């Protein structure tokens, strides 16, 4: 399948390498405004959208451009694979979902953590178990994005939460901790009738952290993708309490993009649904913060 890529910054370069390694995709054009036309590269974005040979557009541009580019691609009968988050508003996400459905096209957001083998193992471990509390952390000392941290980091954790439990009937509380022009440190408290949890995000931390801690009635699970032991499971006797057994797992967390592209290919070949429903839920939750720091998502 012939595809095009919009954007050749940090993520665009990584994505292009994986696309070109995947024999199912044929990357024939990359739009980069700072380059001249030269082989694979073009500085005219219409070279991608007007090329009838290109069936799918990968978007790795600034978030504020996602809606416009996604809509343009869909109206040109292109499938869309977009860097997270899909848009900056629920209204825009709904419109893209509507167009893709009307034109029978696929639109997918790169929530890459949902393809993590460690996360999939967690899903297997916690199935049917009683959860009490979850803590999710993504912190680093990094560049300042042009959006609140909820759109740059929290959306990843919300995608994991949706993958593991679904986001329906959760209540959310946003707490902006540090901000200048945009929120750079914040947290989201979430809870339903079964358990509660907290999402922590920071761009002020000199120590890069990625973890998920799940506290159950008689177990504890810890996900640490930056360590060699990416997953630890503890069986606990809650009456005393003592550790009855411990298991450690070393999963490959360096090639989740390959798994993500494989999943996208299956979507394109009508073997499975895309993650547009999850993108809609996440967009609705993040968009709600503009109206209130408190939000309750109910099944409609």
C-alpha cells in the first residue's frame, strides 16, 4: 500500500523508519516544509493529498494541525494514521469520526502504549480481580509543547486506562499544579464505584519516570517500561499481609511501533476496528476540563 507522511520532526523521523521497514507499506512521499523537493521529500503538502496513488496519510505534525490535515485527507479519500492526540477538541474529533464513517475510511490514533506486551500481560493478570487503587506516572525534563500536559502525556495514560478497564462511568478531577503559558505539571484523579486512581504528569522532573502501580485486594502489579524488568507481579496474603510469591517479566518495549503498524494494517484490511471510539472518549474527557475541573463520563 502506497502511503505518505506529513511531518519530519522528532516523531516523524521515528515513524518513517518503521514505515519503511514494514514491507506492507510503501512510503513514497514525505512532506517537510523546510526541505526542497528531493526524491522522497516535498515542501508542497498537496503532492501527498492530490496523489491518487497514496491511499493512506500518516500525520506526525504539531497537534494544532491534526484536525485540518486529518479532515483534508479524509475528504481526499485517504485513510488517516495520526499522532496523538487526534485533535484538541471533542467537536473536531467527532467531525473526523463522522467523515471517516461516511466515507468508509479508517482513522487511527497512535496510542502506542496500548500495544505494549507488558500492558497486555497486565490485562491478562488483572482479569476478574478486585482493584483498589491505580497510580500512573509520566514525568520528565523535556521540551515544552504548545499544549497543556494533558494533551501531550495524560492522553497516553487515559488510552491505557480505557484499554484495561474502559473509560465509561469514571469521574475525573483535574488539578493544574504548575503552569506558565501552558500547564506543565498536573494530575487527574479518577474513580468509579469499584476503585480510584491518579494520573501524574510533569515536564519539570530531571528524573524520567514511567510507571503504573496497581493495588489489588490480594496482589500488586508494577509496570516500569524504562527498566529491564518491565513488569512485576506480587501475590499477597492480605490478612497478615505477606508476599506469597513474586514474578518478574522482561518484555521488549522498544518495538511497540511495529505492533501498532501491524494493528493498523489489520484495520485497513477490515480485520478489526480502529481505535476511533477510544479517541472520542479521551477527547471528550480532556475537552471537558475547559468547562470544569470536574467531569463525570456516563454511558450514553
